[in-house]
């Protein structure tokens, strides 16, 4: 098979299905053969609307069934498929229009709800003229009539474009990663071999299909292998995370996946929901862990917690990949226990040989290059570095993109002959296994030392200052300055006055642990990420330098300087109460306006909190007062009023 079109034409597995999970008890199954017929019917309809071979089709649907049918209709029609995540922010809507203007002959396949949101956005932003041209080539999925006519198969070449995966750049022009049929199938074959996939496997994923791990890893890979796949909507996982392993236990899927965020979200839900006693996970063979820098302490916590449900410690499969490689670059050996290395922080510079130690910063071992992909480590002068020396990670192979869409200058910059500069840093061990340490552009230089944002972020998480995936550390350097200014961005949507204690906590922890100063700690409502889930720290640095956060910085300075006695009284009590709660609520951080009962506080912990409050504010609070004043802010105000 040379193309994705060949895979759907030749798929002869009569029993293999896609199972669309819609809830705890609701599921819809679609055989691969039925999918082919439905996709052919949709392709015929699109052809009737004027879509011709080579036209790009943007897929904008939150419903997995509609997305997959649209994807395969594009493949069967010889149309490059463009998966596009649609968030609620204006930046996501701008991204659609920026992509539209880059394409040769685009069409838009979208949900009715997405169209309504776009129409409102267009009216507010004066895009009526552009919207008219988009509307002429838009097809609303709900308005498609019953499909009865199927087109014949067409011919495509393995070098033809199958997918264009656009970066998550929202404040500038997104970069389109062009992937051919050959790129993708080469990678899928390498994935199947690297994970030792057999007909006995089945996969389960809640990752969005607009993400390369979701689409290529957990839809196309099981499709090519001809095994069952289970797809759960991402928003369902967000709302009911315990369904992830509950369903895996029920259907006995052997392979699943998640970035850091998913493990943390699941563990938090597990603490609140104790109905997981019936889980049986001894059949789970692999849990892919990638997309973000892998958090070693979180992996250890997850494996320890899940042991009681029979999850084997060999299931954690820490991998490395990026969209430019189609998806996968390096895998560990299946069946081996999770492994990591701990390195001396002071020996993480470029071209430096790493020093293994017991106390330092830990990085996951992400295995050897998969079949069809090659990896090398080079220095700043492009010289090839020997084992255990940190340098830039470069890749090549038939799975690697030939370049970014209409980005000739960028292509010249990132390609060195056939080798692609990934932008990541790392080293190969003496056994040839890859360890990724960070991003070249993200390194922070202070007092002659290199610091990795990932290390600082893990320290803040381990000390309970912030949760996993909720912090980004970056830096900027002004003209003529000899050291970087450290910036810490915290995902935060609460009141600005409540953010001041977080600033103090962040600065205190970094100073205590590393002896360096943090210049700014700033709240942000969304962390920019790539399609592979990696934080785009450079965007935060750029926005800082452009002055986007100046107003917030000034407001925080004023709040920090406030000395009004009435406000100070409440703030002191709030800080005291928060300290008590944070100390007794293990692995949790409660916000000032968060209901203490909604985060799973037990009667025993409530009694302990009351006991400590009684020691500091004797006679001010009864246990029953927690029900009338369930947030820290409300209880602090109540105590302040009784003084």
C-alpha cells in the first residue's frame, strides 16, 4: 500500500470497527467497510458541490464521527485534509482566516454551531468581504442530504499531499506542515513495528482528532492495522475523566495515550470519585506518554496509584515525536519498565557531556528511533556530537515533511541537506536511546548558567505552587543586558487581587531551590501550544516585549503595595486560612473563591481545618459555619467581621 487511499480500499477486516464513546452507557460503532461507503458517498456529494481533486478541505467539526467521515472523503477525493481545532477564543477564529488565505483552492466543511460562531465573529471584526468568499465554498455538515450515490475511486500518488497540519500560531501566520501519503504511511509502519502491535490489540483515545497523536496515532494506525479503536470526545474526558479507564476496563483496550495534563486530570478526579474499585487494567499493554515534556514525578505518581487496579509498571510508554515527523520519532522497547535519568543541572549546556547524579533534574528516556526515521545530535557548528553530549536534535527519513507550506526562507533555515532541525535539545545515551532535555530557543541564561524552563516548571509543580500543565517559564533579554529576565506565566482565571500571594510563592520557591531571581510572575488565561501539545514559550516572550502585559503588571504592582488597613485585615486572614487548607488538602491548591466541599474535602479533613482555625481564631468559627461560608474569602470576611 502506497497511499492512504489504498488502505481504505484494501481494508478487508469485516469485524474491525470504530467505537464512538458518547457517554458512560452510550456508544456508536461503525465498521471500516461502512466508513468507506459513507466516505465515498460524502466524496460524491462534495464533488457535486464543485470540489475537485487537489482542492484543500478544512475540517472544522467537534464531532468525531463527522470529522472522520469528512477526513476520509477528502482522502478518497485526492484532497489535502486540513484538521483545524476550533476553540472559543477569537485567536482560533483568526487562525481559520489566516490559513484560508494561504491555501490555493480551499473548502470548509464545518458544523452548524461553528458557522454561527464565525458569523458573530465576522460581524464584530469587519471581515464581511472575506467571509463572503469563505461562505461560497463552505459546506455545513448538518445540511448534507442522505448519501446514496458513491463515486468511483481515483488515482493519487504517494508523493501527493495527504494532510497539512498547521501550527498553533494564532498571533501570526500559522505554519503549514505538509505531509504526503508516503510520509504518513512510512511513519505508521514504524509505529506499528515499534509498539509491536498485533491483531490482538485495540486502542482507546480521548485525544482530539485535530492533534497528530489523535489522528495519526490513534485513528490511522489502528485503521491500517485493522484492529478496533475506541474514540471518546475530548470534552467528555474533561467533564468525566474517570470514564477514561472505566471504559478501557470494560472494553479491554490494550493501548491508550495521554500527555501530562491527562494523568494529572485523571488523578485529581480519582481523589474525588471513589467508584473505580471495579477497574481491572492488567490487560493494558501500553500507555503512550508524549506531546509535552514528560513529567517524571507525575509518571511515578500515576503508576503507583494505578497499581491497585492491576496496571503493570511496564505499560508507561514514553515517546518522542513531532508533527514534522508525521508523528513518531523514537520509542522505547515495549515491555520494559519506565526509565529516566537524573542529571547535574550545571552540566546541561550545549556541547557539554552530561553528568549523571542522584540529585538533579530528571528526564524520561524516550527510546531509539523507530523504523524509517533517523536521529543525530549536532552542535552549534553542525558537528556531530558523541554519546551523552547535549546538542540539537535533527531527524531525517521518509516520514519527515519536505517542508512548510509557502515558507521558503524557513525551510532553508531548518533543513541541513536532508536533516531537519527539530528545535529540541537532547542527547543519545551510549545505548543509542534519546533523552530530550528541552527547546533550544527556551534556554534561560543567568549568572553564566543554563536553566531549562521545564526544570523550573517541575520545581513549582512539585512544591504545590501550581498544577501540571498550568505554568510556563520563559525569558527575555534587553539590548546590552548580560543576563536573561525570567518570566513565569501561570494559567489563572480568578480575581487579580488573589494572584498576589501566588507571585510571592513562585518567587520564593525559585529563589530557595535555585538561588535565582524571577522578575515577573503573570496570570494568563491560555498557554499557547503547538499541535503536538508543546508550550510555545517564545510567543509569551514576544507578547511581553510588545507590552501586552504592561497593564496587568502595573495593576499587580499597585495591589502588592496596598496598605489599606481594612483590606489588609481580610487579606491576612485569607492568607492564613489558605495556608491551613493547602497544608491539609494533600496535592491540592484551593483558590480563594473555590467551594471547599466541591474539591472533595472529607469530614475528617474538615475537622482538622476547623481545629487549626480554632487555635488561631478561638471561638470565631463553628464547624457549621463552613456550610454558610464555604469559600476562603467568605469565611475570612466572616471572621474579620467578628473581630
